[in-house]
């Protein structure tokens, strides 16, 4: 059964600074309210507060920025600085935090000194319970919304989407369900929600029939996807829309907030979350990231069949469940020991400090097996001793919406070593953050304290990869080496692609 949808649906790119600084007694924070409580547009400026020792942000498990940058560098080009989100670089690498036994989080706070006097990097690590084993997770009801516009005709786009969806269809269980919606200049439901136990061949046939068409009305596709997801809603299952697109919208409505306002009821009332998968060398990064943030979901980017297998056959099935809704973190720095701090990245996820315990204010959604890392550059007072910071995470139970909190803290005395001799996780996070800093601000004009040059950073990353025998860190070292070759020594700022 095929059903066509038409929608009367301007791409507004998002950009921000790598670091937002705060001296104790100043301001730090940005408002992100839930749809029903929103009094100002999502692009409203940061909301001043009287608690300058606080930093508050919504959790984010996106990795698309790192994946896209790696692909761009492999093609011999530097990524556009506006597509570099440091938190997504940092969160792309494994961290060995302790994990809770049930839903919720553990909180780890540690840090080490940089090569810049009085400045340290403080790591706030949050971890959910271990990823579900295949038989333990709830069944899934997934609505794939596939971009079949003309821009998807090139290599590594629709062909990769077909391959990816075919792999995932084989990977899913018999009690899982799949629906397929396509969009170009209009949207069409090509397969209603179908249980795989009886319809796996039908799903494969629908995937193989996907062919590129005309212009891109992404708004119509998202709206039709949510309608189809609600029609096939399954109680007790994970109900999710999976959007696969290059996000190069050129028809209808292309503003993320407006698109998602059209499906606000489905998102709020039925808890349907959005997982965005970006493809293509020309990729609408800003639009896809905004859709995922506002759609209670997250993003990934794939450029090869190996990456597609990892995302669709491993990462997505493992993380299908929800362990927390509207999760936010707040870090309280002690004014007696901290003179200045800067959160690395998370510009699009800042929350006003007084919104931390306001459960109408939107946070981030997390599932089993997730970790979230936030790095702060912190300047301590000379001879600082005693309490340094307390980090608290607040979230809502995914079923009952009851609020919960967990906290961790550290003392100034724990900052007793260099980031370059710290444990593998902190060294990896620091390397990823310094690399993102160089790509965002220019290799000759870093904004993170203690930043090494790209050549030195590549050597440190290579040494770390060899010691850890970590393939992901090896890829990080190779990307840094590629960037170093592209940046001339006399160039103050990298030239974007």
C-alpha cells in the first residue's frame, strides 16, 4: 500500500564559538524550553543569571560532526569550521566509566593540568547502563524516512542508504517492525508498519525499489514519517523515526523548528524519537543536527559500507531503548578554588541555570550503552586546595517521567598530573578537543589553554593509539596528520572546504 503526502513546507545554519567563558560571578547558559513551555524562539540569546559558578547543558550523544570531518579530511579538504562541534569529537571515543546497574547515570569527575600555567582540563563523565543484549531489549517499531531526491543519486548516498537498510533489516528481530516513507518533492508511505517475522522479504523488496526522483521536501518527509510511526505505534516497543538524508533541503519548509512543530503532538504524546543519519559529501549538517536536537534524538554520519554496518547493524540496535528522557547536567564550580572556566562545545545545548530542575525544559535522550563527556578548561586560584566542582545530572524516567538525580565531585588536589600522562580516556578526550579547537579557530590561533601544534598533537595521538591498541584513536591520529599537512605553517586560520 502506497500513500502520498503533500506538504506546503529556508535553511538557517547554526554556528557558535568553541568556548564560552565565565569568570566566577559572571553568566553562562542558554534557554532551551519544551515546546509547550517555550516563550521565545530557539534562537533566543543566552539568558543571564545570578549564579556565575554554574554551567548547565542538555546531554548530547551525537557523533556526526566527527564522522563528517574525518571523511572531509580523507578527501584532502579541511572541514568548514561551522560543522565542527567539539563535544561530538570528544563523544566519539570510548570511555571506561563505571556504569549503573539500572536506568540512570553514574557521574565521574576528574581532570589534569595543561601546559598553560594554572589551567587544567576537567572531565565530567556520565554513563548509562551497559548496552542491552539482543534478546533483552524491547521490540522496536522503526519508521525509515528515506530521502530519494535528485541530490541522493550520487555515489555514497541512496546506494549506501539501500545497503544500510538492507543490513539492518537482516539484523533486526522477528518481533521488530519496520515502515518505509520516501520523500522528494512529496512524501509517500511505500510500506506501512510491517512485522519482520512475516514481512522481512517485503521490507527488502521495498528497499531495493528505492530510486532517486526530484527536489527535496524534507519537511514533508518528516511529517509523513511521524504520521506513519503513530499509525503503527506499538505499546511497550521503542517507537522511532530514522531519517536518512543528505539534508540538502531545497523545497517546502527547511527550518528545523517549523518542521518539528508540525509533529509536536506525535513527539510529546507518543514519545516517538528521531535518529538522523547523514550521507553524502555535500551534507546539510546544520539542519540535520537541529532536527535531531529538537526531535529528542541524535545523529550519526556514514560515508562507507563499513561505517553503515557499524551504525545500522551494531550501534542503532544496541541503543534502541531509552534509559533517560530530558537529561541535563549542571556543574557547580567552587568560587574559592576556581577563578575562571570554559565549557568546550555544547553551544547548541546550553540551558539556563534556573532551568535545570524545571522539567518542562528540554534535555537530551539517552539509551543503554551511552556515555557523555563534557570537558571544561578551568583556571584555578594560586595554591587552590579543597573542593573544586560538583557535577549533577537530572533526568526523567522514560516510562513514568519521574525525576531523578545523581552527582559526583572532585577536589583541587586531584589535579596533580599532566593531561598527557593521564589515563587513556582523559588523554583521548583532550586530544579530540584540541583537534576540534584547531579546526574551529585555526591551528595558529588556538583558544584552548595548553594547545599543542597539530604536528605535536598528531605525535601524541599516534603514541596514544599505539599504547592503547585502539583503532578509533588510530583514526584520530591519522585525521590530525592529514589536517597538519593541509595547514601551511604561515597560515593563521585553516581554509574551509
